[in-house]
């Protein structure tokens, strides 16, 4: 823990003591002196009773459900080959141990699969997240969840939050935009769907995940990086004015339109009362009135960037029709038939849902109701807008089919509240009948009002003002200079950040993305050492530095490379690519200065034809439980394969034996290092634990040893951290930032202590230097301490 973090924690403890009078036992509420929030809100009840969104006779059940804690839910990463093994492990081991268990006088119910989620990959239990974290009886189960979440095999995600990606109907070739993506649980689902076929390392589709909050973008990166995909890009823009992007199609520039768009907009969040209990005392109708305009602008911008025939899912965690049906109705009305609501009643069978409503009223925070716009007094017309009211024309209203919207009520299936609408784009929007074309960019100067169609705020065709004769010569010179700079950057494969005018608004400065030139001498030794296939897409390799030694090599898909090279001047990219190689000074003497990175091994493996060692399951156990085992400990077959192989980075491959059904039945690919007399694996701690669990090795018992060793070596670790701070990988810095942010928003950090073998503790310091513990992403080295707002999901 750093000095600033310790000072902050000490200050927070002092403040709690001052508030709670020393935290005495006679204080009301919690021990820290905070009063317990009363789960009552008269205005909330009056408002929703009047609107009638809850069926007759169900009001008491609805309110009772809102006052109960939200059950814990989890989702297994479905595309991975290990999904079946994890599901089997959960059902046969961890769930069975919960039978007949009582926690704080409450009987633990057996976890149940969500009936509407495909292939039993989502589960829920009656345990709240608080009980799951604090109860000693559940420690083993909780640590399993923490560890598997960190290595991307499980996501702890609210049940209703899983619905929008499922209704997007994603295929691996789809170009997807997630407009308001942080903290990233839905983005992770979209990435899973792109990689539905594990045998295809580079799907043709990609996900561009955007968020307006620079700090939350790093939480988004932390979520997305767990899935190790070369097809995800995180950007930082205001969703209501996110720029049109260009791509190169057969030598000509075209506007990028998305096949699928997820529009999960900011909302008042009254559907989250079960987990965000502050909503009880803060809720007022004013929240929805203030957000309606922003929600409509974001949804409008979304449909403008949607391809014809494409699908956009609009969703909120609110029950309020002002944020839901009113936004959809307004969007449908001004689309003049270009959009239609999709009928998804047959999708997700088993999901209980209420249809969208067609009649509603608007209420101010003082309790005053308005049924029509004409009734609103002039002094209230800045708070209330015409688009908040239902359409009066019965014919138009019928054509809209608002009943095709979905509203999820908490008491129906013990979930949070949620709203979803699925829109299909049949033709261009009426204010943009011709799809935008890429115009020649005119120079942009401070104070200019010139705009290009490719970067317009609303996506419509723009009329570019002709410069005066006096300006022509200056404009031409500026244009030539700008074009020469841009072309030079593209030739060099450098994708820098946007102009400083946009950069100074907020956030950290990001390092550029530099693609390796085709003739870069750095690549030749790598290609030779690993005998890479001729089809290997080396043009997709990039680094984050223009000068000095390249420490890490990352990889993106061909489609994302196209996006990066053609849009670096207009978008702020926070993160993209997956690490595939990491510089290792020891490797140079063996012919290759770069060792393989575990994060990208499943992407690289299909292209590697040398330095592959097939190992049996007993060898895998040795590799994962011992620090630097001698070759003599391995099977004779493995020793023979290693004997004539040069020292350096290697691939360790385990293939399941169908004739041994009790052994692990999914393939494993590990990065390793062959020394003179030893063989070791370079695998992050939680991933080691995952593989050991799948092989039936008990890892929980080692937790106490780990704690003792951590206590003994804490001072040594802190001393080494100070020594290596300047040399830390950017991945470690980003991870520290995310850990601090998660701690400050009250969420448990995924890096909290979990069970492990003593070997991993002894190697903790070395793991820092080798970047094998936290090297899961790459972000700017200037990422600093920061706070984070509450997450949506």
C-alpha cells in the first residue's frame, strides 16, 4: 500500500470516529456511526401507483422485493473451452458444499440457474453480496469467485444487466459500438459473442467501447482485458456527440456504420434500489426530467451511426416512462418510419417481462401532475419538454408498437428493475436521407466554425463554407502541411492522440499506438525463433512507444488496425490490443529478445510452429505448483522433447485424453521458459489457481500459509516496490489505479488475497519484474491516483 493510500485510509478512519463518537456500541445504525437508511419514499410510491406500471394486486409484493437485498448472480464466460469444466466444478463441488448451510440464521438456498440464460451459464443465489464477502462459512466459495473473476472465467454481474447483449443478437462478424460502456460487464458479454468460435483467433467483427468519464474508462479496460481479445478498443467521448469514424475500403474512405449498437444510457437508477440503497432517500421525479434530454440525444446519435438493417438496444436501470417509453416514442416519431421496434417476445423464453406502456403523465418533484404539454405553465417549460408526453394521435401510437418494449419488475424473478427496447433501422434517418460521405477536410483552426461531414455532431450531411479568396492561399498551405503530417504518420504506422484542444478537457494523456513497419528488424528474430506461419498478420503488431527500446508488443485485429490508422486525429483511444510478446533481456543471448506473454498465447498459438512441448496432466500440475522445477521431475517424454531444444521461451500444450474421462477434458496452452536444468511456467497467479481447480487440486488450504508469508515479507516487498517503481510496466500502474478506484467506490478489489501455493508468494517480487502477475493490459504511464464514481452494473 502506498503512502498516500495509507494517509487517506487513516484520515477516513478518523472521520468515522468523529462522526460516530468513537464508534461506540450504543450508536444507532452501523458501528461507524452512520444511520441506517430507511427504505421508504412517499413520492416514489405515489408516482408509480398512479402510473400503474405494476399489475393490480402486486403492489405489496413489488415494494417488499425492493426492500430486500439483491441476490448475488454470476455468469460463466461462455465462449471459452473451459466453460463446461467450470460449470461442472461449480455444480459438483461448490454448490454441493452450500447444502444445508446456515449463515446468520438464514438457510442458504441452493443456487439456481437463470432459466432464460442460454446453456446454464448464469446462476443466482439468495445470498447478498455483503453476506458472501463477510461470512467465514462462505470464504472458500467467495475466494473461488474472486479468483475466477480476475482471470476472466466468471463475471459477477446483475441478472437484468445480462439481458441487453443477449437481445442484440451478435455474430462474430458484427461491428459493435457500446456507447456508455463503463464499468464493462455488458462489454465483456459482447466480446464473448464475437469469440463464439475459439478456433478463429481474429474474428472479423470488433467492439468499440466508449464512455464519457475518463476515470471509468480504466474500470472498463480492467473488465475487458480479462478476456484477452484483440478485437476491443476503449475510447473516451461524449456519447451524444461521438464522432463518425472512417475506414479504408478498397482504397477509398467510407464512414463506419455499426451492425449492432448497445445504448445503455445514464439514468436515475430507481431499478437499482436493492443494491444502491441511497436511491431511497435521493429519489425524486426531477432526476428523470433532467436526464430525459441527454438520453434522447444519445439514442439519436446511436441510430444515426447504425447501419441499415442493424439493431440497437436501448436500456436503462430505471422504471420511469419519462426515461424509457417517452425516449423511444420521441425517437420513433422523428424517424418517420426509418426505425421500428422489434418484437422480441419469443426471445429469451423463461424471462418474465411486462410490456411497454402507452399512457403516462409527468410529475414535478412537488407532486404536481401534467397530462399534456399544453397544460405546462411557461415558467415550467424549461424543466418539462414536449417529448416527455405520450403521443396523442391514436393512429401514430398504434404504429409505434410501444408494447414491444420490455419492463422487468423486481418481484417477478427476484431481480433488479430494468427497461429494454430493441430498435431496427430500416432506412436512413429523415434528416440524413443520403448516408454521410467523406468530404475533403478543410483546416480546423481555433475559432473556426468549419465542420466536416465526417466529424459532425449529429451525423447529418454538412455544408462546408467556402473560404474567401484571401484565405485560400493560407488554407492550402495549412492543408498541405496537415496532409503531409497525416500521411507521414500513417506511413510510419503512428496513431497519436487527438489534438491538444480536445486533450486538455479531461483525463490523462495517452501514449501513441505505433504499428511495426513491415521491414522492422525487430520482427525477424521473433519470426525465426518461433517459426511463425507465413500467414501471421505482422502488420497488426504495435507498441506504445516511438523512441527507445520496445518493451512490449501488442496485437489488434486487421479491422481495428484500419479504424486506428484512419481516425487517430479525431478520437481519444484509451486502450486496445492484447499483449503477445514481452522483452526479456536474458532472451537475447538465445536468439530472441522477446518471450511469449500468457495473455496473448491463445491468439498466437495457431501461428507458432516451433518451441512447442506437449505435456501430460502430471507435468502441468508440477509446472503450476512448483517455482522452478528441475527437468528430472517431469515425465520421460517431456525430458526427451526438451533435451535438444535451445534455452528460452516455450509453449507448453496439454491435450485431453478422451480415454481418461476423469482427467481434465479441455486443452491448456501455457507460456514457459526452458533453462539449463529446469522448466517453469509464466502464468499469473489466479490463472494458475483456475487450472489447478479444474484438475481437482485443492488450493484453499494454502491461504493461511500465504497470509503468514505475506506478513513476513511485507517490508521486503515494499522496499522492492520502491526500487522498481520507475521500471514498472504500464500494466502494473493501470492495475494499481483500478484497484484504488474499486476500493474507493466500495467494491472489493479483484486482487484481494486468494488461495495460492507457497511458491507464488515466494515469487511475488520476481513476478513484478517479469510482468507475469498484472500484465493484462497497456495504458499510459501517466495514469495517476484517482477517484471513481459508482458503477452502473
